[in-house]
């Protein structure tokens, strides 16, 4: 905790904290996009499988 307080009062520490927060926001955004795309791709693959099975007469 003492390290964080020291970084808070030091200007270089503030820059470090700002970059860490920016990195956190970017990671959260990328994760959200990744999860959303995974669902859409999964749905598209399922739909293609159903259409292929219907076309092959199974």
C-alpha cells in the first residue's frame, strides 16, 4: 500500500497509474468484443451446420 501512495504523490507514478488504467480499459473492451464475436461466430457455424444437414437429406 505504501508503494501505491508513493506513486500517487510522484508525477511519474501518476503517469504509470494512468497507463495502467488505460491498459485496463483496453483489455476490458477487447474482452467484451471477443466474447460478442465468439457468440456471433458460434451462431453462424450452428446455422451453417443445420443448413448443410438439411441439404444433404439427413
